[in-house]
C-alpha cells in the first residue's frame, strides 16, 4: 500500500482503521491513580452507564471550567479596585508637600 506523505498521523490512523482510535481529535493517555480513587471512578461510570474515559473527561472538563471561572472572577476583583492610569499619584505627592 502506498501512503501519501501529506497525511497526518491522525488521518492515517483513521484511514487505516487502527483499532482503539475512535475519534480523530481525541488523544489516548495513561493516568496513574490510587486503587481507591479508581474504584470511585468505576462506580461513577457504572451509575452513569458510561465509561471510565467519559467520567474522567467530564471531571477534567468541570475542574478546568471552574478554574477558568475562578481566575476570571479574581481578575474582575483586581480590576474593580484599579485606578485610572496614574491613579491618584499626583494627589498623594501634593499631600506630602509642605503648605506655605
């Protein structure tokens, strides 16, 4: 079989139908975790009637969304207290000058 050099690895996997690769835009990863945690993931997968992968994807997505929201909220809090360019520096300098 001749394969064009312009094919990406992912498209090659799809065209050749390599088992274990079900989605073009989804990587396979190995994750190490304690047995007790894996048991909880398996129990959640059984409750939802889905796979470990789907449960872990959902957990990762929720955690990352929460982290992004927390960071955005922190930035809003920081910016809420920000002064205009230069702030009140001139007024502060003037207040330290002796009065005549």
